[in-house]
C-alpha cells in the first residue's frame, strides 16, 4: 500500500498501474460543513471519504479526473463542490443550467470554482493506493467495507443515506427525507398504478422549499399509498374516494390486533370456495358499512388472493375480480401491518374526493396527485370502479391544480406521457419531467414495453 500526499503531486509520483485507491481526510481535517451528521469508517486511523478503482493507470485516473479534473466527470469533485456551495454551469459554458423536457445539461463548476475544489482536495485529502490486476472484482467490496460518504453510486448502505441523496440531487435539497430504515413500511395492498416501486424516482423532484416540520404532505388520491410510505413525512393528510380503502387504513391505524386476528382466520380457511363466499359476504357488508373491522379484513384478504391483486368494481359498485393463482399467498403480513400502524398513528385519513381537500391546504403545503392515467392507447382499460375517469375529469383536475397555484402550495402530479396530458396540464410555471416507469403497457409477452410517464410540477 502506497501513501501519496496530494499537495504538489505530479504524474511521476503516481504509478502507471491498475489498482484501487482510497481518499481519506488528513488528521484533524473535516469535510465542508453541511449540517449533516456524517459517520465515517477508518483506514489507518483516518476518515475514509471516497474509494475507487482504475483498470489502466492511477496517474491518469486520479490526477486528471479527481485532483485536477472537473465536477462534470468526477463524483468526488462534484460532491465537494456542492458541499462548498459552488455554482454549477453547463459544460458548454452557459451561465445557468437549463432543462428541456426533464433533461439537464452535463455540468461542472466555473473555472474559479474548479480551482477552489482542487485547492481543497490538496489541503484536506490524502491517497492510499495498492496495485491489483483485476480491480473490478473488488470495487463493490471496497464500497461495502468503508461506506465512503462521497461515493454516491453503488452505495446502498443505510448509514449516511440521506446525506448521499442530497449530494446526488444538489438542486433539489431533500430536506424532508426521513432516515431510511431496514424493513421500511410498504403498502398493505396491491393497487393499479401504485407508486411504491417508482417512489425513488419521484423523491428527488420534491421542492426544496417544502418543510414537513411546518407544513403538511397531502395525498388526496392515496390508493395504496406507495409514495407516502416510501417518503414517510412527519405531517400528512391522506384521503381517497374509495370508502372501503379508507376504512381499511383507519382499522390498521386504530384496531391492528383485531385486524390481524381476522386475517389469520382468512389465511387458515383460504381456498377457492372460501374466496367466493368471502367475496359475496364483502359485497353484502359494503351495502351498510356496519362492521368496519370485517370489511377491512375481507378487503385485504380478497386483494391478496384475487387475480393480479386487482381492485375492480362493476356498475353496482361490487367487487368482481376472480380468484388468482397463488401458492400459499401471504394474507396476514403481521410485520408490515404493525409498521403501518406505527406510521399512521398521527396521520389524518378521510374519505372524500380530491376537491374537498382544497379548503384545508395552505401556503407551503405539498400535494402529490396520482389520478387515473390518460390512456397511452385508445383501447387501454382504465375503469376500475363504477365511476369512470375521462378527459373531462382530467381537465377538472387541472383547475384544481390552478387553485393550488393560487394558494402558494406545491404539487407534483403523475400521469402517462401523452400529447393530451401535456395539453391539459400545460400552464405557466409548469414543468414536465419524463421518466420510465417499472410497469408494462401490454400484458402480451411479445409486445411488453416499459411505460413512459411524466411528472408535472408547479415549482
């Protein structure tokens, strides 16, 4: 292992060999102060901040890229510059970063900024290098062993997670992101268009001004709550027009032991005959809504065992999805339910349409909207309840969004990326960010493609 003092380093000091390197803070040196509590691993009694490999030349990789390169091609430099509060510019030299349909130009710091980063690295960091013929085989282990806070990619360690997320999206400060924990809460039902898997792509688009210590997170079309459970805000108000769903949320919140007891009975008795008898019973119960505990347990049971986990109603408002083909479905997920019970303790959950939430919303609040999507194709199926959602409803939703603008609230809206979507929701101060969603637009094996979605914001 070779120790290299970065200050006044030149190419002759560095080996023209492949291997791995470890950047550490010099004794008594610290990273630029960001107000974060960063936890370090040690190497030779020094705090590790960044690790990397080179499969050709240490001199080329470290000297040209990290020490005297630019923030556009070095994660180390980009992270340090962001922590120092330096201004980014497109590599073309324009004075500000522009966005075009959700894509941003590759960026770096201006010349003065890059000099500041180089000087900071020289004064505060030291390098350790070791030769290795096949460094690609050890990169993941290095990151896992040392959990360096400035390694953004390939680092899934829970420790320093929030800090790394902030560095990866410096223009969208994740001031409200909760500390990520193992066994994070997740939705208790499958739901058409659920956002749990997509949430990590949405969170970076949160407005930096939103403070969930002072303001409230609203989700007036909550569905399975995938985005809410992944983000886990301090103050939240959830609502949905589906009364059966809202009843279930509130039973999880207020009678978790009773719910689990009933789900265990459903799990023990589950078979084809029991499923269809339970479906009939559920549809009878929702005519009067007298037994909310039983309604909620049947709601979860049917969702866990029906075809594709689909919730769909006929014109009478009755649940009509057939039995799915599952081997030993997990009907009573106690661990998840107890976590949800804890998350929902201080959350308001009510049954009403999205428009009714408007009177509660104030300046600075954040609203996530996940309406039925505008179809990508004319023959796409979109009707999951007795009340259909058509173009007219999307235009009404846009008027609601304009009311949010007037209140000074922030909103993010998800939808399919179509010309009609962009036409309906186009307005001043609206931004459109295309993303690729982890779902498919066709169930046919020979025509399955990932769906294109768009995030629409007013900030």
